[in-house]
């Protein structure tokens, strides 16, 4: 029984006016409105998505 590490992120800037792929990444991470949070498995794929939109999100 292994415990999976998670990472919690919060949307702190609006994706309005950003590239379409960045908006899609925000939605893919499960973020909707400003200050919404999402807790996801800490995988290389999720880390890459966070790095792509690092200027929009904050890791909690």
C-alpha cells in the first residue's frame, strides 16, 4: 500500500487574453474560476502542465 503524493494548485490570474493552449491547460488541471483550487497526483505530466502556466497558478 503506497501513498500517492499530491500537489495542490490555485488559479491566481485570469487566463483571459492568454494563448488557447494555456487556457486548455488551465481547464485540464481542473481549474475554473479565480482562486479555485485543485489537488492532483504529483506526476511528471502534471508538473509539466504547471510549469507551462506557472504565471497563472500558485502551488499551495
